[in-house]
């Protein structure tokens, strides 16, 4: 056997990769499993977006390699979208690049900036890819919890000044996944101040910006953010284009050019018709988001009933595509409860431990299942004996 690289020795296969394979096998054997775990939107993109893809795909001139930064029309659409939604002015020629989903951006940033031994701070609980990408790049990954007195605020009290000064990347994500915690202008202002003070790159992953969130924010709404920050955005969740793999990174010109050094060596640009369809999505009227949020609000009401039925407690105001809840007192742990729900009731809800040890007593339910599926899960669980 040829030995694998040491850089992936401590990196595990993504949890959902294994779990979805298990659920698919069990379904193949006849089990009717309701999957309430994965944040993959079940609703389609707007019809005009699909029409734009099919129309531009028929143009024979659209099938060649495309610019690494993304076509100018797409970057201009992103810039206009940022101004419309956040009041942020961007230069589409120098301050953004398109991505094949924001997840690849996490890896590009890590590989472009991290030297072995650099400290990278990641949220706990938080998106596992931040830590995994940092480990692959050789970082010393340290996790931070959230303050109890200020929901959503990173608790940095355990870190020394030296550790903060040696931090290269600081990952944040609002609405926070998996907890749904929301950002405030004061929070972003504080984090931008910390980034200037300790000279780290503040990385805001922002894919859930307008979902069940009445006051969406960009890190660039804070003064001085462009000097120390970057932001990832995605069409996966807000425009139901998860499988299309369309996103962007916003940053100052120096950061953009640094990340391009890595990115241009691992891909050759994005299919132009997908980019043209993304332009169409970014130009949709506000009615799109209102209707999408109405659908998710109805689903969330059923999700709250599900958690109430199984004795879980909702914590704080939440936004985004998920509902986060603490398991009942006396339960052993969330992983055991998740397996019990799956094995005894054929309902899968994600255990919180996969997002960090601070999530070990929580479950995360996705709103990417339709109302009938959610009600079906609720009916199954009404007969559950705790």
C-alpha cells in the first residue's frame, strides 16, 4: 500500500458524505427514511434562471474556457447586488472573483495564506470545513466558543495576546451555522477592530445572508473591513442553486490576487452558461426572497413542533436554513439520540457533535424538506417514548 500524505492523517471524510451513503443504502433495502439533516435546498431556482442556462448553453461560443476571475458581467452583477442589499460599493474588476461554490473558497484561502504552524481560529460549534481545510494546509487549529452574555459573539477570553498575534485566519459565519445566531453591526465593528489590532485576516462566510434574517449584514458594512477582511458568498442557498456551484469571494485587490495564485492552478474557470444564469438570479426582484422566506417560515413552525415533541429546547433568536436545539435533560448525547430517531422512527436529524464538542448536546434540523415530509416526521415522532 502506498502511504497517504501526512497532511490528511487527521482529516476525516466529511460526515454527510458517509451518512448520506448509509441512508441511501437503507432506502435501497426498503426503509422509508425522512432525511431532515442536510442543508440542500429542495426547491428549484427561479424559472428565468433555468431558462437563461438552457438558452446560453445552445450558443456554441459559450463552451470554451472562461476567465479565472469570472466573466465581467457576473462580477458586475455581484457588485450591484452588494450595493442593493448592503449598501457596499465594490470594484468588480479588482475586488471579487467568482467561485465554484463558497466551499472551494475556504480551501483556496487556506492554501494561499497558511504556513505550517500558523494559528487559525474556527467557531465551535461551526462548519467543519474551516478546520479541515486549515489542517490540510498545516495550521494549528484552535476553536473558540460563543459568549453566553452576548449571543453570537466569539469568546476569546481563553486566548493569550501572543496567540491572537500569531493568528493568521479568523473564521466567522453569520447567520451562524449550525446555531443560527445573527450578527449585529457592533459585533462586526468589534471583530474588524480585533483584526486590525492583531493583524489577522477576518474571513466571513456568508451563504445564508437573507434567509429568515430581517437584517442581513456584510462584514464590509463596517469601517476598515476591506483592509483586514474577506467575505464568501454563494447562490446555493439563497437562490436554490446548490448543485450549480456558484459563489464569490469579496476582498481587497491584494487578497484577491494572492488567492488567485492558488485558484488558477486548480481550475480553469466556470461554465459560461452557469455564470449567465447566476447573473439572472442576482437580478431577481425582492419578491423572490419574500416568497422563499415565507416557505421557510412555514417549515420552521413545523420544525419547532418536532423539537417540542421530542423534548428539545430552542436557544435564542435564529436565522438561516436550520433550527438548532438542545437535547432534553437526562439524554446521554445528541449522537445517541440522532441514531435512536433514525433506527426506531426512520427520521434523521443531524447530531451537533459533528460541528464541534460544544454541539454535543444539540441537534440540527434542516428546513430543506417540504411541509409534507416535516409533518410526516412530526407524526412519526408523536408516538415516540423518550
